[in-house]
């Protein structure tokens, strides 16, 4: 089957003079990913007003990206809002997929040292603070340097492509003729009908219930998963009372964090160190083995990881057989248990 390759157009918005390097990094990352960057500095205004031109380009773009620095930018005389904020608000009003990268205080200090205080907003500090708060209430991340921006572009585009249906731009060479496409669709429909029938017949022939759906696991599978989790070690400094990073097995982290993992761990922008460890390090490793999954939460910008039925079944098996207590009781070296006790106390507080 021939696939049409879509190129997405990403509108890159920011103040200009203070963020030239950052914009170039975003444009470079977009081009490297095979997509099309767009922004006000990439074309000259025609007879339309500047704001009308901005809106037309945002309408024609698939995604809106904001790079927010330490300046508010040029202000529109009619609305008293900066063009950057007007662009952002318009993209939101049009339900465009939007993401932002926001400069850190550390990066601002570096810019002041290298470029002077003109990179800091002096005329509209209150407006900038309000705009920054608005941006951080939705999908956003922070950047210290250009590498952070490139990484954010790469990760966000991959996520958006999986989550949204984009119109995109298609090369004329890749467009299939309508007749050929209709024939291909009809052929796929026939294949789909055959597969559905085969799937129905297969379900009828299965006498043994699906252990993954019922939450029941056989002993061999449980032991294999527990052994695997025990062998995976995570080095972390998330626990403030530890003088240096400690190594702890993934199994132990799951056990001491069980309540958090059962109720769900989110990636809200004000996430703490413990939840950050669980969301970005522990849960993705559990997801690989079907023990955790991302749960969609409607009408919010953040996401939540939670243990799956299989993950809960593993905990139930450990509780039933008291595996963790037995293992701790056989420890001859009290110092080996002491760090885990402190970790458990911090996680459950």
C-alpha cells in the first residue's frame, strides 16, 4: 500500500531580537523532522494589516509553537496586547494544537550577562507576568538553552502526530489518483471483513479466559515480572534527606509508592520531585511490561499514569504471598534496609 507523506506546518511565535538563536533552533528541529516552519520573520507583510496576516498564517498552519522569553514584545495599539500574546490567544481560539517552551531564570541570567539588560522586559513587566502565567497553565516546558528547544520540538511533534488528525501538506508526486485510491480502500474493506470474521472465530475457539483481562496471572508470569522489576535499578536524588543519589530497585520503588501509583501520578507543571521520578522514570518502565498506562483526563493539559489491571494483579500477588516482608526479614545487614525505610517514609508522606 502506498502512503501519502504529510508535512505539517508549524507556526513559530516569539519576540524576535532577543530570541533569534532560539527561533533558529526551533526552525532547524522542525526542518530536520521533515516539516515546515512558519513565522512572521519568514515573509513580508502585504496589503493586509499585520494582525490579519498573522491570523491567516496561523489558520493555514497545523500546529502553533510559542517560545516565551523575558520580553513581552511589540504591543498592538488597539488591544494593548503584544502581538505574541495575540497570536497565542488566536491559536487557542481556533483549537490549534498548541505547545510552548518558556525560558528559565537561569537562562535569563546568562542572556543578561552575554547580551545586556535589553533582553529583559522593562516597559510591560506586569503584562509579561500575566501572559507567562496563562501559558504555563497549558502544555508547556522550560528551556535553558537551544538543545532543550530542539528536544521539546522532537518530543511534542511525535506526541501530537499520534494524538491528532492533521490535514498537513502533501507533495503532488505523492498524491494518489482518486480511482486507484477507491480501489485500494475497497480492497482493504474486504480484508477487514475477513479479519473480523477470523477474530470472531478465534474468540469462540478460546476456552481458557483471558488472564490479562480478568486480572489473573499464572505463577510463572508473575515470578518472571517480579524478578525483572527486582533486577532493574534506578539511581535517583529525589529524596531530599539523602546526601547523595541512591540506587533502588524498580520493584522496591513500586512497593513503597503503591498508593500513588494506584490513584495515579500526573505531569502537572508544578509536579514535585517524587512524582516527577514516578511519572518520567518509573511509570514508563512499568508501561513497557503492561503494568502501567497513561490515562486520558478530559479538559486538562496534563496526563496521568496509573497501574493497569495487570499491575494491580502483581501487587495483589505480592500481598497474598507476603513476598516483600519475607525478603526484608531475611536481610542480615540492617544498613541495607535502612535507606529503603527512609524512602518509604518520604514517598508516603
